[in-house]
C-alpha cells in the first residue's frame, strides 16, 4: 500500500474560523484526529502546516504538540532572529519561528530563502516562473527586497560567496533550528546550482559576523 510521508496542511489557522481559514478548534478537534487515524492505518506518517494565520493561534497549535512540521521563512535580508514571534503576524514570516519550532521538537521547513527570487538582487525571472512570482515584481515590498539584496552584494565583492543566491541558500543552513530547506526553481540549471551551493555547507562564522553590519544599511527591515 502506498503511504504519504508528510501531509502538509495549507489552510491558514486562526483563533476563530473565518473564510478561508480553519480555527484552532477545527484543527485540534477534527483535522488532527482524522490525520491520526490515517497514521494509525499506515496511510501516512506525519502531518504539518505551512505556518500561515494568526500568530496566537499558530503558537497554540505548536504548544499542543500535535503537528510534526511547520513552515518558517528565513532569508539573508532578515536580521538575526528575535526571541519570540511578534503579535498579529504570520508565523511563516517571523524570523524567530524556526527557533520556537525546534524548541517544541517540531520540524521547521525553511521557506522563501530567496523571497520568490527577490534576494537574487535582480528583477529578471525565468520565462516559466510561477505567474504569482512574476506579478510580485510590481509589489513595493518585493522591489525593496531586491534593493536590499543588492546592498548585501558586499558578501560577493569580499569573496565570501560567489553570488547573492548562494548567500541566501547557505544562510538558511547556518542554524540547526531548520530541519530542511524548501527550494523553488524553474529549471534544471536552477536546481543544479542550488545543489552546488548547498554542498558548500552553511555560511562560515566569519561571513555571519559580517551580516549584522550589512543589515544596518537595509531599508524597511
């Protein structure tokens, strides 16, 4: 019998149910028990969520210890992780969420390491890139992130890394809090380059020590 290794729930979780979300009560009272039965039947192994919704609701779910994984954003243009998630924000956009997840023994799936390509420092996108990614180029936040990425170009100029893409990929590996990194790519060349960057391992301490100085120059972080 075929088995699903990980079922990742992508519906945002909120304190109270509202379209298009599920509430904490929905998750704990109906969804998780249903998934537990599937696990008992050998049809799947683990269940997680993609970390969108109300921070309070997401932290309540994490503390309940009923999920195995959650997604968490971490990018090289994000200053060092805070000790806790800010209120009224989405967990997946909180730099500190993976630290909270690891403390609760949940797998942290690190996402948006390139911020939909913005951290490449260029607005050029592959012809078959996801349409939503192409549309995001008009978004002021995306344009600001592109600009910030270019400010991190000192890492390339000083020989720490070969490219801004490499910097972002290896930054995501620089903490034990992340369990795995979810990559986005539009071609085999993208995938092979990402694999080559990851094979170099996490950014070394000397590079990580350089980042706080560069972060101080960024706009709107």
